[in-house]
C-alpha cells in the first residue's frame, strides 16, 4: 500500500472513531441529534471501501 493510501486510511479510521465517540448512545441511533454523526460514519466507511478498491486497481497495473 502506498504512503498516499495509508494517510487516507488513518484519516478515515480516525473519522470513524471520533464519530462513534460523539454518538449519543442513550437516544436512538437515527435520531435527529445523531444523524450527522451517522452520515459522517457512513461516508468514512464508503471512503474506506473506495480506498481499498483504488489500491487494488493500482496493484493490478504493476507488473512483477
């Protein structure tokens, strides 16, 4: 994995961790107060998926 991808991997994991910490676990997960954190977690997860897809595509093009 290239350094560029590793930076974004750490960034997305930190975003997920911070938003999980910020969630109000006493109220409903999809309540109005928690919705912004849920959307942020979802976008970070989508970013992680795209990160691994891009890393896989970059490895396909490299000849050994």
